[in-house]
C-alpha cells in the first residue's frame, strides 16, 4: 500500500519541512500545532551551509536570501576586541551561499507561507491525545474531541514531545550540560558584516547578523547547579556578563536597557537510541536529537529530517520499513552533532582546550558537508 495521507504533529521548522517535502511528493498532509497563534520561538538563528542546502531543496532559499543575512566568513577577536583571524566558510554547491543568519520569526513566516502555498491542511490550538494502530493505518484522537485516520504520523513536536511519550515511554530524559545560553537581539552596526566571536574570561561571546538591520548576540556560560534566572534579573546579569568584553560587544552592552529582548535558557541535550518509531508512527527533530548550539546545527538537523522523511515516506510500500530506514540513515549524523556539541561545551567549561575545540569543529563541518 502506498502511503498517501500523513499527520504531522508540531509546526516548527522540522514539522513544516516534513509538510513541504511530503506535498512536493504529492501526499495529502495535515499539520497540527498546539499553539493557536503558531508563533516562532527565539530571536535569531545561525544558518550553516548544509542547512542552506536543505532550504534550497525545499524551495525556500530565495526567500531566505531576501529576509536573512548571508556571509562567507567568521571573524575571531580577543577579549579586548583585537582582531585575531578569520575563517572562510566553503560553499557546498555552485550558487549556494556559504552561511548566514536569519530572524526566527522571519524564517517561520517563510516556512509557513510555503506550507500553505503547497496546500497542506493546518489546524492550530490542538494536540493529540491517543494513537491506535493496525495493519492498514493509524487512528488519532485530538484534544478538541475529533479524530482522524492516516497512513502514518510524523512526531515533530520538539524537546518535550507528547508523541514520544506515547510511542517510546521509556526513552531517556534530557540532561543539563552545565551551561546556559544567553541571547540578545540588537541593531546591527554597519561594520558587522559577518559573525564575530570574542573570547571572554571563561566563555565565548558572539554576534551574528540575521537581517539587513539586526543581529543577535549569544554567550554560552557555565551555570553550576542549573539555577533559575528570573526575568527581572536578565538585564543586569547580561550587562555584567558582557562587561569584560570589548569591540562590538562593548557597544552592544551600552545599548542594553529595560526593553532589550534578552533570552536565557539552560542548555540540555537528548539523544534517543534507535528505533525512532513504533509501527507507522515516528519521530524527527528535537523529539529525538535535541542538541546545544555549539555547532549551530540543531534546527538544521530538524530541517534535514523533515526533507528526508517526506521523500522516504511519501511513496513507501512498507511504512514501518521506511521509518526504520530513515532512522538508520539519520542516526550517525545526529549522534555526531549531539555528542560533539556537548563535548565542545564540556571543554569550554574546563578551559584551555581551544586547539581541541577547533579540531572537533573542523571535523564536524567536514562531516556535515556530506550529502544528506
């Protein structure tokens, strides 16, 4: 039996990538998201070459070029703002940009417009409450009291996946990595034309342009004990964090005020062992491989997952076999990103491992440049 009708649980970039990919293959797609307003979370996002390649396959690259900010290098600076070196990013294909950044709301708007343009059915403010499978398909019950029948279900509902809890209730839990990520959206000075990395006392701070006039600042910092950071403390703690850093960072610090868009979250990671499916229901993205931002590849992995799962499921004669093949094909790439990202974070916390970190990052870039 050819799989023709799919339910996607979760309307983030992974779920929307799956919806686009399945519609490109001619399948019927229904996408649900628990957020009635279908909002994007976060400020800015770094885009690597492999992610731009996936955007191209999904028909999104031109829109990303228009809304985002593309560059071909990363600049490195000392703590006081003295320029040290720059690394050029390779282009993976002729005509494909090397790297860049984009505002998450802009990327969400690009994705959601494409999903609707291709004719996927989107329902918001609902989630799944029960899944029942048989040899012919999957019956799903929804939180609004309705139900539906599908050939397969794609769980793309993120870090706290309800779908994962239903099909893999004994899956391991996420673990705190010892660091927290501080982020700030700021105006982009004209001189910031590529990502900049500054080496602080025992942490790194960076900025990345993500639109023609905006950039986001990020800092991954040791947070022993995983403390809660109240919203009312974000401004002063962010100012204190940036105080030792010069260059562009000093200018950003001076502009921080009560209305600054500051976000803090503890860095946690999870890597679910195979299988990532049960019968006709499977998981993609952060539901199975949520990572830290050290390789800037978490969202990119989710986009690749969605692209690939659509291609593999749309015409599958055996849906469960297609899910099994998907997991086997994605495992090594996902494992490498999660484990190397966590390892880089551990080395940063220990200090004095700059050469080893550079080696891990270089090896990871080479591995991720390979075809999906």
